[in-house]
C-alpha cells in the first residue's frame, strides 16, 4: 500500500524536474558534437575580435604609417640568435638597405648583428579603441624608446607600410562587408520571398519574374557593369556601402525563391488557420508563424553566403571595380600582387591569401555544421 | 423556411441563411474561370445557445467548408450569417450582428465569441511554440495578457485534464489526445459562446475519442457553450449532438433533433446513411442500403434534387425541381419533395 503511494509521488517529482528541450537547445546540442564546426566557430570568433573589433590594438602600426623600409622583406621573430644563444624573449633582426649591382634595384637584407627584442603591450601610435576610447597600447611591438626598432611580420609594401597591420585592418572591411551584405541580402530575400509566398497573385508574379531575370543574367558582366557605374569621385565610405548593397541586391533571388516555397507550404498549415480563426493579422501570421518556420533554413543559407560575399568583394576589388585604395580591404591588398614583377620582387604580398582562405574555410565548415545540426531528419 | 420557423426562436445564437461558397475552377493558359465547385450551396441552419449541432456528411460534402465560411475564414460567395455577439455589444447584452457585413476590426472582436477546434492535433499546434505560447496566442491577439494570464492558462490546462507543469513543454512531447486537449484549452482561452469543432476526434483512436467527447460535453455544461460539431462518424455525432444536420453535396438534406433524426429520418439519404451505422448486435439481420452510383460532383451537379441519381424513391419531379429545406414536423426540417410521405427506416438509439 505504501509502495503504491510512493511510486506516483516519485514519478511526479521527476516529471517536475524534467526541462523541455526547445528546438534551439537541441540544435545547440547537436552542433557541439561536430568538432570541426566548433573549431571553425572559434577561428571566426578570433577573426572578428582581431580584425573587426580591435585591429588597432592587435596591429603594431596603423594602416597608413609609412616607414623608410620600402618593400622590405618580412622580419620573422626568433628565439635563438645566430650565435646559438637562446632567449625567452623573441626578437627580430634589423634590416640593411642594399643596392643590387646587377639589377640596380634596392633591396633589404637581414642584419644579424642588430637585434630588436619584442614586447607585449607596448606603447605605440595613439589610436581610439572602437573609435571612442583613446589608447596607446598595442598587443606587441618593439621597444618604443628605440625609434630604429621595427617589426614587419609580413613585410612592407611600396610605401613602407606594414603588411601585417594592413591585413588586419583590411579584414575589418572585408569581414564587415560579408556580414552587412548578407544582412541586406537576408532582409530583401526574406521580405520579398515571404510576401510573394503569402500574398500570391500579382505580388508573386512580379517578384518571381524579377528573380528569374536576375538568375538568367550572367553575373560577372553584371558586377563589372554595376561596379564601373559607381562614380570615381565618391568618398570611400559611400563606395563601400554601394558595393555592399550591390552584392546583396544581385544575389537575393535564390533566397527569395526558397523562402517563398517554405511560406507557401507553411501557409496551408492548420496552425496558421487556427491563428486566423482567432483573428490574427497577416503581420502576426507572417512574423510569428511563417518566418520562424523558415529560420533554420535561412540561417544556414546566410552562413554559407557570407564567404561568398567576402570572396566577391575580394575579386571585385582585385579587379579594381569594387573598393579602391586608400580603402584597405583584402581585395585592395591583393591588388599589390597583380603583376609578376611584384610577386617575384615581394612575394610577401601574397600573405593576404591564407587569411582569406582560412576565413572562407571556417565559414563553410560552420555552415555545414549548422546545416547538420538544424536538419530535423538527422539523428 | 427561415422566415417561418427560425426567427421566432428566442434563444438562437447563430443563424445561417443561404450560405454559399463557390471555388472557381480555372483552366487554360490564361487561368480563365471555366466553372465553379459549389462546395457549399444554399446552406441553412441555426444553433441555439448551449446546444450542440452535429454537422454530418460524407467526405467532400462541404461540411468543413461550411464551418469555415461561417467564420469567414473562407469568404462566403453569398448568404447571411447572423450571430448574437457578446463581445461586440457595448451595453453588455448580446446583440445581433451580421458577420458578413462587419469590417475587419469588428470581425476580430466577434472572434472572441466564436473559436475553433481543428481536426489534426499535430498540425494545428505550432511545433515551435510552447503550450503556454499556444494557449495565450488568442489572448495576445486580443490584447488580453495580464499578470493573471499564467494562472488562467494553468486553470485551463487543469480543466482539460492536463497538468500545470505541461505549460513549458512543446507539442511534440504529447500524445494525440493530449494535443487535442491543448487545442481545446486554446479554444476556451477567450471564453467563447460558440466553438466550431472541425472533426475534433476523427484523428484519435477510439478510446481517446470517447474521453475527448466526454470532456467536450463537460465543458459545454461548465462554460455554457454551443458547438457546431463537424464529423463524418455517425455514432460520434449521435453521442454528442442535441440536433443533427445532414449535408449532401453542399446542401443540408435534413436537420432535426438527434433522437428524432436517427429513429425517424425523413430524407432518403439520411435513411441510407443510418443503415450504414455498424451495430454491435450479431443477431441483427443486415439491412444496409447500398447506394447506386457516385456522390454528385459539386463542380457539375445533376439537375433537380442532387440526390436523385442515387435515390431509391426517385420520381420524375425529383429530376427537374430542386427541393427546398422545409419544416415537416416541429423542429424537423428536410429537403425532399416527398418527406413525410415516404416510410423510411431509422436506427434504434442504443
């Protein structure tokens, strides 16, 4: 008798403790098990912290600082010097300018007798953190008391500017373009797709014909034409936003079609009818029932779209049709490497590539991980 | 018929007159309208306060469409729907309104008085919302969220036989019967007068059906509800309805008190339908009436009485003249030229 009473009591207790798993917590749980995707997420977080938010802090120099070292080779940090003695504090060798007698060109050679030790959190050029907080501390650098000491991890360009610093600052623009243009892309694609699917009729016909037109148009010439149409006299920020919006406006068609399909099937769900039977407005049905149902799909598309946007910007800028110097982006940095002469004389211009490569790779892995995690049919 | 019988009744809550819903059939390249599916064609019925009206018929006869057209979820092609609304009257006393003449805002207000329960217990609950969100959605739509909302939801859950801790769970964690209870709780959230139940038990298994029907019956007493109970299962309808309306191809064939209709049908179609009810008595001789032919196509209906190609008692008049729904006996309406003259068999109520 006592047992019979005790069992339901215990069951009840267990029941109360049990917390329901929402869809998103299940997604998170599945995502965590995909190691590659988690690593990719960390890499991207690193990118965004160093390049997008705090490049002023992580870069030893500002993006415009011109030194006397023109197209100087990279100075790599060492722990063991030429004599074989080890020091825990890394150092870089000094550079000497030399005239090559045969080609009559200037080049820099490593001078192993001069050592500049590297320090963390050194005082350097003043800057404003996040554009607001005045600061002078840089993540690493040489002794500020010695004006001759310089560190060029990835070499310098034609104006003697530090490549490494410029790559970080270029990442700010390129990564931001990826995010911003995908945001515009999502806004346009989801809005028009949802409207097209929900209202149907003339709206649907107009929107779908536009997407067909866009997808039938050869993309590259369209980019070139639109890129060329941006006036040269515009200030760089305006060009930047123009390029961003251009990228989004040409690509929203595919997303709109997919959202339309999802909304079209969602519209016939009984829970939508139920909401209507309680007097729900169109807006409420679209935003509370139909768009949330498309979200898992849309997030994956967006994640896989960001690297595409970054690459497009890079390609356009490399061709000189997107952003132009003095704006620093990964694309404009690659412009330095657009002749055989510059690659043979200063191969370190190509150091931009691995930065782009890893960002794209990380995004693709993250997108794959999200897709697997959000697929309701996977176990 | 509407003019003589129905209006004098004082406790009528909803009155439907000449309701029509035609869906266009389009064809060809230019999507030209080549015809209409007359899903609901000249339907008349009424519901009294605190009463259950069963709406039965074969699949495709337009009973679901009729239910939705009443609420204007499908905009009716023609007809009048009059409803005694509490929510829309300013004086607090129920007031007659014509649903088809209301604007959007007024219609939304009337939706507080009429709610719906759906057939599919899985599809009618948004899988991304918790039970709390689902039940409070009607309240949210009508701006009735307050500090006591959670308590209200818990009370509703307990009333329909669920536990308070279910409030944070998602629909996929419940069985079919429990999900239908969530749907019922949602339909009660705004304290309606009338609930249109669209086949609420046909997706459930038999034992759960009985529980759900009993729950609906109890709630009817507690909240003084009226139901329009759309179903195709005659024994279910018999169990729950005070009155029953039988539909055939978009029209009401017969409408009467449940007992009267089952034991003394006045329409040949009702008789044929009744003979198909399975009876748990092995000694009873099978007397099923096997109907000839197919259900009439609502896109291309036969002339005269829609049932005449299948009727056992067909006469020449039936092939040309459409029978009106008329009151043959007090509160017993039938749409047959020879209603009352034929000797039709019903079923004994068990």
